[in-house]
C-alpha cells in the first residue's frame, strides 16, 4: 500500500527525515518501505519507484532538481508512469511520445484534446505543477467486503452459514469503525474454477434493507436470507463473501414506515462488542451463527512469525 504526506517545514532536512521514517517503520513493524519525495504526487510516485528499484539509494529518493527529474523520466518506460497502461502508451507512441519525459514536454492542450483532462493533469504534474491535492480527510468508502477462500472445501449448508455469518460480522465491524451504515448487502459463493473435474457453480444474491443499519445481528439475518436464495447442495465450494453497498453516515439514518433505525441500546451493544474484541482479540465476543469450530477457516500453518507486532511470537533464544 502507499500513503502521501505533505513535507512542508522539512525542506532543509528532507533526506535525514525520510531515512528516519524508513528506519522507524522497519523497527516498529518489520516491514521494509521506500520513500519518494518530489514536488507533486506523480513525481513522488516516480521517486518512490527508483527508491524501491535502485539499491544504491537505500530506500530513499528525493527529486527536487529539474535536471535530476528529467534524467529519471528519460530512463523510464511510459507504462512505468502512474496511470498509464499499455493501450494508452501505444496511442501516445503513435504521436512520438515514448517516455515520461516526452509526455512532460508535450503540449497540454493537445493531450487534453486527443486523450483526456486526466492525462493533461499528468503533464502538469510532471512539470512540477500540483494538480492532485492531498486528502485531509479520507473519503467515505463506497463499499466494504469480507471474503476468503476456504481452508478446505465446504459441502454442507451449516458450514456455509457459519462462513457467511463470520464474513458479515467482519464487514460490519469494519463499517462501524468508519461510522457508516448499509442499506444493501450482497452474498456470493462459488466453486474452485481451477478444478475442471468439479461441477462449476457461481451465484450472487443482493438483499436491500428497508432501513440502513450497522447492527451485526440484523445484517447476519439478511445475509442468511440471501444465502437461502443461492445455496445449492452437491457442490464443492471454495469461496464465499459478503459485500456491503449503499453506505451512508450513521448519523441521521432515515426511518421507514414500519421500521426504525438502530436503537441507542443496539448501538451501545455493538460498541461494547467491538471494544471487547479490540482489547482481548478478534472473536472474543461474537454471534452464535458464526460457529466455533470453523473447519472451513483459511489455513495459516506457514504464516511468517510476527516478531515485532505480537507478544506471543517474540523471537526467543534458547
């Protein structure tokens, strides 16, 4: 994953600060990261690419000098540029634009006429003119999904109900963290497409709710209703999932004629469950429909030890 950060106030110590960021992330999480710094988001992506690819840079690349920027852009393929796929690169090549440096030097008006305003912004970004602002507030999600492949094939309805209920509970917890509610959910199940010897089956079912909710109990009931419509016995199921659509802020939910939004008591119950699970671990408190054995659960026998993030997995010398 990636994140963008404004560096105002660090202009005179960019290099040591970037190196310290990298060391801190590695120390706290054990994850190696790369840091690219430049005047715009697009150029920062370019810098990050070289920070990642060039071992001599030791994970940090700073592009603030015009000549250095041009040298880096001239040494890249067009498809290495953020947002440029092969088909678009071929269309640009037909105009003699073969590298990101060529695109930087192209006429922005021509690029807008022949392609799009999005690519025109890229031209300006390559010139050091910021057109993609940093987000001060993360925008609300458009959808939330929980889905996993099964550790072993699922053949029975009770096991599938456990899996769908578990995924619904996980997605609901994610949704509440963002203070959202959903008015529609989708359940899907399918067999393993990589086993041609098995009979194939794929199905999806959507359920609309009369009143948007974040109550896990209500959502599990709706998800199992969707499963009723698509469950077919006799198949070797490999995967299932639940997706929440039509998301809204939890504040100000519109009531229905006969249905009301989540009551204060229901909201307090969900907060208590989330708090306990955050404090004592996932599934400390959960709904009975999610089961206890979960034989279908994804296998993790070969997961790497979490030496820096889990007390129980600290490296010990004997």
